[in-house]
C-alpha cells in the first residue's frame, strides 16, 4: 500500500522545511525586533514549579494608584515571547497591562510540550495570578488573546478560569481532531510542520512524541486513544463550561487555513451563547494577522483591540452592534456582515452527480489542494489558488462532474456538502473531493476541498458518504461552471487505498448523489 512510507517521507520533508516556513508564514521574524520601551522580562512560576519566561508592558505613567485591564498573551507554537512586542506596546499605550509569556516546552521556558494539555491551562491561570500580584492589573478586567497555539490556550483557559472576561482567538482551533484529522484522514503536511517546528524550537514530551508517531503510522488500534487525547485539548469539549462562564469571544481565521480549517470554528461559533464575533479572511494559517505582528496596520488586530476596548474598558465603540459574522471574500476583498453563520449561505443549489463512475486509486490525478501555506498565501495576495485543467484530468483516476455554465455570477458562501454512494473493492480507502471554478478554456481554480477516509467496509457493498468541504467565500464569474472532482491521492493527506483498489460512485434513484453549493442571495 505504501501509506506508511509516504507518511514518513512527507513528515521528514515537513520537519526539514518547518523552520523555513514557520519563520516566514508564522511571523518568527518579529523576534528580531528591538524590545519596546518599558518592557520588563520576568520569570513566572507555572504549574508544578515550571519556569515560564515572560515580558510585561504597563501603561506609561502607571504608579500603582490606578488599576488597568489585563491582557495575557500566550505565544504561538514554536515562537518566542517577543512575538507580540508590537501589539503589546500598542495595547499598553492605550491603557492595558500586557503580559506575554513563552508557553511551556518552547524556547527558554521550562517543562515539555503538552499541546494545550491541563498543565498549559494551569500555566495560564498562574500567569494571571502573577500579574494580579505584581502589576497594576484589575482582577475584574482580565482578557486573553493569541495567535494559533496561543488562541487555543486562551479559549481553553476561558473555559476553566472564570476570571477571563474576554478572548480574541486568532487562527486557533475549537476541535483539534476535527482540524488535523478531519474526514478521518491525517493532514500530514500540517502535522509534519508542527512536529518539525517543535523539534527545532522545543522539547516534546514522551506522550506527544507517541501521538505524532501513531498519527503518521495510521495505527488504527491507537485511533481512539488519539481522539481522546485531542478531545481533552479541544475547547469544544468544554462548551457548556465556557458558555456558563460567559466570556466575550472573538474568533478569527483564514479561509485557506491548512492547519485549522475554518469549518470547526464556524460550527463552534454557532453553539456559543455569550457575546461573540466570527471573522474569516483570505489566507492560510496565521497569515491574516501576520502584518500586525510587525506593527503594521492590520484589520484583525484592529478588531481585537476594539473587542477588548468594549468588553474590558466598557467603551461604546459600536462593535457590539455590528453584524457579528464578518467575512472577507477571496474574490472581491470586500467585507460582508451576517447576523449568524447559518445566514451566510442563504440558499443552496445542487449539482447532480448522475451516472455510475469507477476510478482506480493510488495515483494523483492532477487535482490537489496545493502546498501547505504557500498555495493559500498565493490566493491571499494574488488571488491565485491551486489550478487544474479539468478536461485533462484522467477519468481513469478521477471522477468529474460539471454544472452548466452560469448566466450570472455565483457567490459561493459557506460550506459545500457532498452526498454520494460509494462501493469499494477493499475494506479501507481514501477519497478527496475538490470543487473548482472552471473558465471557458477548462482551467479550474480551486474553490474548496476536503478528504474522507473509511475503514472496515465490506468490499462490494455500497455505503453513503456525506462530506463537508472546507468553508469559503468565492465568486464564480458569469459564463463559468463549477466542477466536482474526486480522486484518491493528495500530498496534503495520508491516503489509505490498498494497492489495486477501486471506488465506484453511483446515484441510486431513491438516494441521488449531489454536491450542495451554498450561495449568497443576489
């Protein structure tokens, strides 16, 4: 089958390239910035006596006679405590005590990497304790924010520590397993990047190393252990607790996030009952907020400060009256507001997937989701998503279905859904679905995609597949078509197709196959 060899080989590439990609795409460069005026570098004792390296910036002129709102910023995966210098200085200048700390297991902080486990949550509470005892911070006005890893830890802390009143979680996750194991498929490039970066910049615990190894090895006997491990580190597990605590939560992510796809944030957002805001923009993991880490104008960080100004300072800046779901289209670059996530794709149009199509496995048809980080960054800065020539895709290795040409532009908004019937020749397999915008010459631009893996199926017996593609906002021009392509190999994922396996897609009369396209009303 070659699955394990492919996984290990891809992982090696991810580990080697991690330092290069993480530096440019995750904002490692801010580490070279000079420390801002008024910063104090301190050691904070975390859970179990672990030393956490931190820095503190207080408002100019603070003399102990006045209390200020506190913002705690845990660092991103693999990045040092200077990550937030530019934003911390801005926030301090506007009246916040800001404490940024290096999470355990990375750089100079002690301990081992726990991947947002209980010790990380306890650390965050210890940092709050320290700040309330050693700075002019107001115990009633505590907020947390962070990018990526820092976002996840902030949300988890808000579920466990009632003192946290507001959170801005940027490029984070709500469901860890639903992110890098969605569709029961290992997102191997994403995992390889995280693994490689942590090896270079930190110290993995034995448990974390075993989780990565089991992940790459596709060890089904360990699958439930991995899922349980991930649930413990997913704020979605603590939803009731989080809602009870009532913190005001701002969630922001990118449409093309290859580590934490947007679907899991959108699903989580809908279940929140307190003050909330959801923002999606073009880009990949942490790229939408990247320029703000250098102190440049940035919409994500502007809204973050507005969020805290309202919910911690009590400023009437109007953010609570704006439509809470704010989307920036990949095509137009303009913002759109919605009252909730379900209103984003107000109507659905189905493309019928008629007939019976059988494809062979184990060969990349030419349709794929691109390269982690690089492809979505190109889409962000130049509107150049991954492309494929739809007429040239070999039908031996891929199923292809197309819509009619659209007379008017189709504004795809939200989550496309595939419903089909699959008959395998082997008990395991992987398929990857791609939605393309196809121009007059047959060149398809990737709109969305998602993988799906199955195990334990009876060869020759059909079963139903319902697959959500990754949420997006994309305008299909008039005169173009939409095409659904399904194949079995994509470098982004580990595939589970035994040698010689075939997949047959059918559309029974009593249960027709289709892809449902969410559209914004014209």
